[in-house]
C-alpha cells in the first residue's frame, strides 16, 4: 500500500550532509526553521553541482504507451507489460508510477513497488504498492514513469522530465543528499533575469534559469537582477 507520512523538520545544517548510504525515503520533504523546503534525493551518474537546477531522471520513450501483455483483474498487484526497444534494469521503476493512459482502466495512477530486469521488447512484470481499482485488458496501454528523486540529473537544455529543485551543495555521483525545492537559493543564470519576474529552465545552458517566457514553465522568481553566467538569488517555488 502507498505510504503516507507527515512532513519532517530538520535543522538547517543537516541539509548539507551527503552519504553513500540511503538514510531516509527518497523524495522525503523536509523544512528548515526559516521555511525553506528540501527533498532527499539520490544523485544520478554525474555529480550534482551547487547552484544548478536539477531534473528528475529522463523518461524512457520506449516504455511509454506500451501494451498490457496479459489481462489483470481488479485487486491484482502485478501487471505484465510489453516493453518497447529498450531494456529495463532491476527496480528501475521502484518508487515510480504506472499510468494507464488508454483503453480499459485509463486515468488511473499506481505507484510501483518493484520490477525485475527485462530485455528490450520483452515482457516486464511490475509489482504495485496498491491493488488495481479497475481491471486491465490486453487493449489497455500504460506509461512507466521513474521515481522523481532517484537519480536526479542536471536539468538539460532539452527537457526529458520535470525540474525537481536546485542543488545546494556538490553531491558525489550516486550519493544521497538534499536539494532545495522552495525558498531563497543561489542558481545559475542564463542571460539577465529581471527582479520580480518568473524564472524558468534555460533551453541554452544546462542547469541554468532565465526570465520566464509565455511558453516556459515557471519555477520561481528572481530576487535581484540576474547576470549571465553568475549564480544569483531566486525564490524557488517547485514545492
């Protein structure tokens, strides 16, 4: 069953710790005494750099809009799907989600508990935290979405998932630590940002923000005028 927990509180100094061992649930939201919020994450294959915007792990295109391989009844906690032409690693989707995007059962979101490894174009059985609320048939299609905080990466110039926060310290690749998701934080600027206006991920400089345009996703606002290539203060509003 999907776990529900209360928000934790931490002292400000604690958010600068990192560890090679997981010490709390990924995605756990904590708050410092001044009201800033942070999420506990695992760094991806490249070290996180303080002051750079981070993104959730890239979504695998060949694991989207895929067919359910065998009918699954209401109450089932395992669903077998047929992957596209990309293999899956063991527990690649643990903590992530199975979205039923078309046909019978569409509109439901289920959190994934675990999955084995599977070859490209092969069958994969995902185990869910919660039982199916509506039966699935072989006409049903699903999306497999990775956990947002397991393997975060520097936000790329072409988005492959959604922004999750700003690194507040350098975190070693594959280590665990905190990123900021709300409040005052230093962040790399791409071009000059204007005081009070919204900021959005840059499409030109990885890990940077720029003044929000109408077509961009707003993640916060500038506190002072930004300067290209400098790390300037923003008020982050992801959480």
